[in-house]
């Protein structure tokens, strides 16, 4: 009888032992929890300089347009359909249009804004609102190119631009230290150059660049600078650049979007478009 009881107890002891082993291994073999979906709740309102203005403010009125400067604008879906004929009539010669953000948002107004600018005789380009918190720089460059951010040698298309500024969703540097942020930007610009055969412009502010890249001078020789500063003068440039190509000098206040000067006459804008 005792032998029979022992036989019945053996499976119980085996099951108890197996349960203990599985309990120990469970944290190792359990699948990782699903990551939260990327936050794009502000994407429609994120246009170039939104967060720069919020963090750095607006300081005074810029100087009057000089002969060596060319007026332009930048817009996003936030502005809705744009009357480019009116903008051209008011003196605009070029514009940048937001195409994408991260790897999950495309400007729903992009076609009207981008093609409409071309139809009105403006030189136009596209920009990408960078999200280093979501995916790699190379992946975002490819997404940008696939959704309007490419370049064509027609003399009226500017190379794409990377808008890299304060994070509207959290930590201003997207949780990255200066070395990692510099690597992310390099991955984006290197991929864009490889795919499009043009160097992307970099849109940023000097204060953000200092804080989040450690004021790296890595891009000054390769990528034209589009600087945001809402004051009477351009002011200090980020390290590596001895001049800017475009100065975004005012938020709104005109038709349409935000206001920019190209650092040179219209012939220089045309030269950048032609490559």
C-alpha cells in the first residue's frame, strides 16, 4: 500500500518541481510588454519654431529687409490651404513646407501647399520635424524622402531640411545626451545625402543646439544652416557655421506662416535649388 501511495505522490512532486522552475524562468522567457504607441497628438500644430518661440521667446522687431536678403516663408498643415499668389504678390520668393514628423505623420495639406507654391512661381522645399524619441535618424530620413522630402534638379526645388528643436512631448533633448543627439542628426543627414545626392539643411536655434548637441561643429561644412531667432539681428550662430543660409526672423505676422530671409539675393536661392 505504501508503495502505491509513493507512486501517486511522485507526479505531484514532479509537477511541484516543474512549477518552481517555471516560476524562476518566467521573467527571462516572458515576452517584453508592448511599447506605447508614439505620441503624435501635437503633430498638426508642430511647425518650424513652435517650441523655439515657446522656450526662447520673441525679442523685438527685425531690421528692414536689405537688398542682399530675399523674403520667404515656411508653412505647415496648421496654416491650412495657402494663397500663394497673394504671397508672391507681397514679395515672397521661396518657401519651405512641412512634409512629415517622425515616422507616423504626413502633413495633410502638403500637396496644396507644396505644389501651389510652385504654381505661383515660388521656389519651394520640404522640411521634416525630427523626433529622435521615436526612431532612428536614418529611418526618419527615408520616411521624409518617401513622403515629399526629396529633391529634383528642376531649378525650383530646394533640398530638404531637418527641423530639430525643443521636444514638444517631453524632455527638451528627447532623452538623448549630446553625443547620441549628434549621432542621430548625422544618421539623418548622411542618409538624406546618400539617397537624394543633396545635403539637407538643418533648422535649429543656437540655444537648443548648445544644450542638446553640446554645440557640436560637425555639420558646418556640409549642411546649410536655417537659423531661428526672433530678434532684430541674427545673433550668435551654432558652432561650425560661419554664416547662415536662411534666417527665420518672425513668427506669423505676415502672409503666410512664418517669415524668413535668405542670406543673399534671389540668385543665391536659385543656386541652392539648382545644386
